[in-house]
C-alpha cells in the first residue's frame, strides 16, 4: 500500500472530509524529509516535482528513489508531476514510474486544452495504474515555467469544469478558484469557496468520483483552508513554503555555524525545516492518521 495512484487516496479523502498534502520537492533529500515526516504522522502524502527539478534530476532517478523510500514508509505515497506543459515529458514520467501526472494546458483555448489533456490521459490509460490531473481556468502567480499575471487569471466555470472532465477523462480536476502560486500580496486574498462547492456538487450529481485540487497552498489561512476542504477540495498543494524552508534552512545553518563544513549537517537542517512545514500542513488538512494500515 505504499506506491499508489492519486485517485486511491483522494477519493477516500473527499468522502472523509479531509485533504492530502501534496508537497513540491526539489531534491531527493527533501523527498526523504517529506515522506518521513508524513510517515511519522501516519498520513498519506503526495510528492510532487515541477518540470525544472524533474528535468534536472531526471524522472527515472526521482522515480527510483520514490519507489525505495515509499516502500519503507508504511503509508500511501503518490509521485506526481506538477504543472507540466510538455506532453512528451508527461509520457516520459509515466514510463519512469510517476503515479499521477498533471498536464497543464490551461493557457490554451478550451478545445486545445481538451485535446492536449486527453492525449496524456490516453497514454496513462494505456500504461495503467497512473491517474491524471487537468486544469481549467488559470491560477495566477509563478509555478516553475507557468507564469500567469493576476489580471490574466480566469476562474473555472462549474459546468464547464464537469464537461472538461468528461471530455478528457481526467481523474482529478484543478479548478481555478482565486488561489495563487507564490506568496499572497494581500492578507485576505479573495478565494471563491462557493465556486469550489458548486463544482463538487455538480461532480457528485453527475456520479463522478472527481477529486478537486487546491493550488497555491502557501500563505492561505487555516480558516480558509478548512472551508475549502469542507467545500470539497481534497488535494492541497504546497510549493513556495518548501522552497523557502530549504533555502532558509541552509542560510540559518551557515549563519549559526559558519565554520562547520559538514554537508550532512547542513542538509539535516534543511530537512528539519522542510519536515516542520509538512507536519504543520498535515495537521491543518486533517490527514494525520489516515494513512495507517487500519485507516
Ligand atoms: P504555492 O507555491 O503557492 O505553495 O503553490 C503550490 C502549487 O499550487 C503547486 O502546484
């Protein structure tokens, strides 16, 4: 039960009224820190890589490390490719052993988004055991190579969200609801919780087991996160906060111990900082204890 596709754990989370943390990592050591932190809380977890780190490390290397770390973890662990705009790279990650793929064709006109997304879904089906996330509307901010200005962001129309999911056959939908990648510029960003609820209701009415993804997790308040989960979101993405933890963890170490040239100790401080982020979010998302063998 360690290597799983996203649908396996997210349909359970949707029914159970909690969300699973999906954490963007940029190194193998950070992957280890995230998996160990989740295992300590017996929480299911999703490891995500954006395109740049995945291309830099290599999806085959990432997937091999994932298989080894997940098989010892004793909790369900998903390996997800995040916001890929490159269909060939999605296919390479499927071949390498990723268990969930996000093809982000949301910047294209609707019909092209359907066509591109469906190509990845068809490939995943052919291989088997791999689920696919698609996006409708656009999430503002910066996530790797995907850059959307706030004025250009478009929210997801609930009916179109359902038609898009049916036309493409995606397993998970990322609907744009006003969240943003990166650090929020205001203390109270306008998040459309009602839109999330409307999409969940329409999916349920259509008899679709369609987990809904909350992008832009860094910086949202606990209150709004809980409302989004109650409205039907079950995958919660955190990226920026983990990048800060990794870099600030190193900066704090070198500031406190300027003469300690020990890479293991340096990396341990980065891993500890990353683990603290993961533990905080798992507790907020309500997934603690949901990944044990009896959960
Ligand atoms: P943040 O960078 O705001 O945490 O967003 C993460 C995300 O949605 C990745 O897809």
